[in-house]
C-alpha cells in the first residue's frame, strides 16, 4: 500500500468531521522510516496541535480564511522543521511528507540504485569537509541538486552526483546555513550546520512538487520565535 493510499482513510475522516480546511501528511526520518508521536502545529494560530500516529500520519485543521500557513513538526531528539507557505484548500497538495533530521546522530548507510545496480553507500569518516547526500522523500538519489554553504557573506557551492552525493572543499570551522535546491522539489534550508574537525555528513530529503513552500530545519526548538 502506498503512503497516499494509507492516508486516504484519514482524509475521508477529515472531510466528515473536521472544518473545511485541513492538512494531511506523513512524518519520517532521513532513513524514510515513519515517525510516530511528532507534534504537528500551525504557526501563529490558535489551532490545537496534533500528534502523528503509529504510522507517522497526521491530519490537522486550519483556521477558516487562511490560504497559506506555516506547518511545524517537532519531536525530541530531532531538529525542528518548518514548512512555510503551505497552500490550503482545493488547490493545495493532497498530502505532505515531512522529514525530520535527527540531532546529534548520523544516519544509517542507505541501499540505493545507480545504473540499475543496488549498492550500499558507506558513511564517510568525519573531517573538516562537509559532505552528504540529496535524496527524494522515498530515499532515491537526486542528481544535479544545487547545494550551497553560506556564512558571513561567503558562499561555497556544490552539485550532487548520480548517487545524490556532494562534497565541499575544507572550510573554515563554524556554523553555516546549508541550502539545497533541485528543479521540481521543495527547497531545503538547514541552519546551524557545523563544520569542524569532526564534521558529520548530512542527508537532505526533498519533496517533489514545489508550490512556493520552503522547508527550514532549525538546530533546536522554539517554534516560530526561533526564526525571528
């Protein structure tokens, strides 16, 4: 059963019992495993937060009259995620896949397909080069994604290869903003990305079908105030 098919019963329930405007979605980690117990909220509204179920699914209502909202996902041990400018209503996305990035731990080695062959991509040893992988929300590689690393007005740029991998040259130690863009996908901004003597690799998952949204990952909680 596909994720969208699995969400269909929740969408039907929302149509019957929730206000006309609602958002349906799924929450996962960077290994594409579902995340239960994630708090989902609508920024700067009085809407009651909801929690993702055992399969990572959620439905949240949106106040009447709102055409665009900011959708927040928060869970202990993960970076806070904000998907901004989410369209609500008939023209909105059928469902949203929100990917949370675990704080303070690295990801498992993925099995991916390149050139028709399945292979395991080992996690690099940490050093002062930032490197990582750009995947879809189904954990398949995205080639030619544009990756930028910014701090204090300086910008480093890289592109992902056919396996979704990218690497920057050694950079001055400090905190950077990592931005990932690929044609036809929601862009991702990852704040407080640390480069030091033990820089850990990054895995960024992008959802297809950008409609003006942006995903922003924060180093810690704080809700909407954390972006101000």
